[in-house]
């Protein structure tokens, strides 16, 4: 039994299937947390959405990302023309009802590590109150990853592609951890949807031992 986290699939369904094969994911035994943003940008959005719907369970758990929230908040047919062409009317209705039910963050203990999973980030106030009035979990950037995290928690997040070098000028296209070992943040968005254009790739983190897995376009 193993526990995995992946983020920002963004319609890269074929790469996602390669990742499942690479980690030898067994949904009867293992657990996979998808930390937001399966929608937008990539070519296979309906396929990854349908896969998640077909496999959602105690072993496949989806969190909300900002791109899910954007669509649910403003499902304009002109802006999302591709969705209205590729999803059926029934699927679109289901998508709009499903997105608001997705959690903004989850707390998960694996071994002796207490993780918090959130798409963009999380702060101690949200964790204490359970409320995220400013959608910090969906939209945070530098105010989160230049911070000190939450004492006693290891936070796994996506949202900011590590290949953009927004955080560290020396950064390679890999899962990111701060240089300060006392700050327990792990950024796992390595820009899968930007693979061919900017050299990104899809990353997956095994929470049991923090082993990293990568798939290239």
C-alpha cells in the first residue's frame, strides 16, 4: 500500500496514464491524491475528467484547483467553447455540480509525517478555522512559498510550475523543496502541460518515503 500525490495534470491524460503505469498504481491498495487543476490548457480534458469520475473512491481523491473553480464560477460558453463541444450537456451539468463539492485542502498522515495537501498553498489560520474566505488554497503564490509553512506539517502543493523558476533561480525542472530544511514545503507541479514548449514534465510524489517519479512528453 502506497500513497501518492500528483497535481496540475491540465488535460495531459496520456502522460497521466503513463505515470500510473510507472508507479504501478493499484487502486485496490494504493491511494492517489490529485491536488487540483485537471481542467484547461491540455488536449485531453474530457478524458481525464471522465477517468476521475470513474475512479473516485477512498483510493482516488480529487482536490479543487483554481482552474476548476474558475470554470464553476464563470462557465461562459464563449470562453469555454471547447468544453461545450467536447462534453455532453449531462457531463457539463455534472461538472458544475461536482466542482463545488471538492475540498480546498486535506490533512493526511502517512507514517510519522503529517501532510497538508492544497492546490496552491495554505496557512495556519485556514487550518485552524477550516475556512478559506479569500481562496488562498486555490490562488496563493509567493506569499505562501516564501513563507515558513505551518509548524509540524509538511505541505504538498502544485499551482506554480517549478520550471518557471519563479521560486529559485537555480531551479531545475524537479519537485521543489526550500533550501531552509526547517521549512516543510514540497512543490510538485513541474509543468506537464508545458512539456514540449518549455521542457516541463509530469511529477508524482510518493508520500510514504517522498520518492519522486517523472514522466516526459
